[in-house]
């Protein structure tokens, strides 16, 4: 029954408007806690709940070279499986930022898939979790992290893609309801998604002229796998 619902919902979610229409699905969010201006999208991973993806970028950002991006994710505490962000808007040949909650700690893993099977760990992108903007309360868990290497990638044919920092980019997410098999480890294996979907994210609304100083201010003690949340 659960699988039937999941499949129907996935079909609904994967409906995409005709190509060419790149109207943004995201909105602007100013985060008073970290000081970043984000462009955000709330992705419905089940019928009644969303996980919010927020992106903050340097402004100006280079147009033909990789640039750092700050990713802030807000997820309901009822979300106990895994979620992944596909920076290139597809499962294959782009950095996948996969994350889940374990013992009040965000576990974040960078992956890269060349086949539609469990994506292996990817060393071409690194994430630094910020001390500020990473916490849990009675309803949601949240992390804020800087990614180096998420905004540019090379496909299997060797062609390079750089996400347009001043335009709209198509992103994708995936959600698996089952907990990863070794939830404390960022290299854990996990099962296939129940849901995936796409949206158009307006990077031009995510620019921060004070990007570097905000990164330095929010970084705190840098840890790769995520700090313990404070309650
Ligand atoms: C164990 C891990 C995974 C397996 C076995 C897997 C398998 C598959 C398969 C078989 C498909 C084809 C469509 C279908 O029948 O559902 C698919 C599509 C897709 N997957 Fe995965 N997947 C995994 C992880 C991920 C992750 C981590 C992401 C994103 C972060 C992701 C994003 C997508 C997307 C967006 C599609 C739609 C087709 C596309 O746009 O490329 N998958 N996956």
C-alpha cells in the first residue's frame, strides 16, 4: 500500500513543464541567524511535508568557473530517511549532496553516480558544516554548510557544466524513507528513493556581496561530518 502511494506520488512529482520555460519555483529568504540571503525551495517529499533547500552564493560569482555555494536545509524531525540534492538536476554525472539525521547530528555525504545504482562517495566536492545555522528543535532539524565543488562538474563525455550564478538552474532532489544502513557513517550505503522531483532554482536571487565574511563568521569550528546539534 505504501509503495503504491509512493509510486503515484512520484509520478505526480516528476511531472515537468515543457522545456524552455524556466520560470523560477524558488523564493527569496533572508536568514537573520546567519546573515545570508538565500534563494529557497520547499520540496514535497511526501504529501503533507516539505524539506526546504536554500542556496546562498557569492556576488559577483565567476560565470565560467566553479564557485562556492552555501546550502541550508530544513527538514521535519519526522523525516528519518535520507534526502539528496542533485546539483545538475539529474541523478547521473553531477554532484549529489546526500544527508540524513543521526543521533541529532547531520550526516552529509557527497556522491556522484554514473549508473542508476547506489552512488559512490565523490571526492570532487567537499562540504564544511557551519556552527551557526545548524541545530534541531522540537519540529525541525537544520544544517548550513559550504560546498566547494558542487557548482561545476564534468560529465562522462568530458563536457564541463558550470551552474549559471545569475540565472535559473534546474535542480533535483530524491528522498528515501529507509534509514541508511550505517547511519553514523557518511559513506554508508542506502536504498533507492521512493520519490524524486525537479524544480527551477533562481541563482540570481541568491547572491551575497558579503559572502566571504559571512562564511568566516558562521563557520565556527569546521567539521566535515557535522557538529553535534545544540538543543
Ligand atoms: C541506492 C541509491 C539509488 C538507486 C539504486 C537509484 C536508482 C535509480 C533508478 C533505477 C532510477 C530510474 C528511474 C526509476 O525507476 O525510479 C533513478 C532515477 C533518479 N534518481 Fe536515483 N537512485 C539512487 C540514488 C539517488 C540519489 C542519491 C539521487 C539524488 C540525490 C537520485 C536522483 C534521481 C533522479 C533525479 C532520478 C530521475 C532520473 C534523472 O533525472 O536522472 N538517485 N534512480
